[in-house]
């Protein structure tokens, strides 16, 4: 994991640098790759729901795109998803950890207030990686860890690094991560609005979506019938026309 430690140090030193060949780091987690090239990582997280697994896999295969999937131990152990996960592994997608039981690490209103002990954090993460072993995924194959709820602080980042992993999260600015919302939620966003937010960001920002970690969910609650993963084909086609290349997260963030 030596290269990850070097990357973390360089990233933190370069966070306030205007140079575009550095990664962006927030509270110890990488949230964006370098912005000097038109490369994106499509990232999908999963815990309880996996209704989009088949559709997402089919679209990625048709478009010849490799993506990254960060799944909880519960997801890996769910027999309903076993076949789909095996297909992801076979086709060369990146599979990583998203915690075992999808714990909330920090208070929503006070990010510095931890809700888990270091022992709880470590035990939960180890269980996540244990569940991944049945699919032939070892720790060396999944060095990047995406925290549950995408909510963490400096302490969680430090604990992650001490275990030999690198914490990452999504790139802020679009509504892609809101694809889990249901109509009864005050923060509900339709799939059309989510799609429009991604395109609008790309058009209005000088660096567009360069280096973006674009996060969506592999499934949603049944109450959300407007599934954003059904827009994936259109999204990939549009961004490909705009010159973007889709990479696995490890290839997007790799160091020379």
C-alpha cells in the first residue's frame, strides 16, 4: 500500500494548489482525480437494493465501459446478487468496500462528532472485506474504500489509511448521488433533473467533468419508480460524444 500513502501525502500537500494535475482531497479523502484530461470514473454503491444491477451491467457491457462498484458486506452476502456480482468480476469492473453494515460514522449536524469507535470501525470494515473473499476479491485488489452515506471526517480517513486503504468519495457539484431519493422525501430529484444537472455542470465549468468521480446507486427503494440507471445509456453516449473516457477508479487515480 506504499503507493497509496505517497498519493495521500502528495494529494494533501497539493489540495490548495492551482495546478490541474493534482487530485482533490477533502478531509483526507480523494474526491476528484486530475482535471487535465477528460476522464471520468463511474461509481456505483449498493447496500440494501440491487434492482439496477442487471440493467447497469448490460449497459456498461454494450458501451464497453468499465466502472467501479462499492458494495457493503450485506450486499455481497445477499444470494439475490451473487450471480450479478460474479458477472461484474468476470467483466473486469472494480469491486470495493462500502462498509459491512452501512454504518453512519459521524453526526449529520456535527461532522466532527464520531458515532463509532475505532474498534467498531475496524471490525465492520474487516467484515466487509471478508464478504468479498467469496468472489476472489482480496484487499490488494480493492485498495480504495468508499464510506457509507459518503459521510466521514478526518479521523475516519486516518483510520482507513492506518489499515492500508485510501478513502475516496464522490465529486460534488451534480445531483447524481440523489438518485436514491423517493417522492416522499423533501430532497427528491427526478432522473431528468439529475441528468440535466450533470450536463449543465459539464457545460458551465472550465474543467467540465474532468477527473470526476460520478456516483450513483446500484438500486433504490421500490417507492422510486423513476430509476436513474435507465438513463445510463444516454449519459454515457452523450459524454462520449463530448470526448470523455470512462475509467475504473484505480485507473483514474493511479500515480505515475
